[in-house]
C-alpha cells in the first residue's frame, strides 16, 4: 500500500509541475532577459513560494527550467527543452 500512495502522490504533483511549465511559457519567461522572480511567478500562478520553489527545482532538475542570480535575486525561465515540452503538448 505504501508504494501505491507514493505512486499517487507523484502523479498528483505532475499536473502542478505541468501547469507551472505551461504558465511560464504563456507569460513569456522563455529566456534570461524575460526571467521572473519567485514573487512574480507566485502572482501569476497563485502558488505559495515554498510550493513554487519545489516545483521549479523539479523543472530545473528535468532540464525544463533554469535559474540564475541577478541583483541578489533568483530569477527563473524556461530552457529550450522546456519550451519544446510545452509546444509538444499542443501538437
């Protein structure tokens, strides 16, 4: 049963990661010059910062997003692979 619960939790998280990926694409965070802070992304997605950071880290680990530090603030944007992933959903 424990494995079943883990499996379900993993899949419950995926829609939020996918939603975030699509949202970043739709709001134009597709290159470093258009990167957004956690606060800005939170305003668009209505997600709390800790939850958002966890999903962003998973997108970064998957190669779909990238972060960098600008003026002492972390900013995030999609990578080419992240853009391709979103576009593949529509084709």
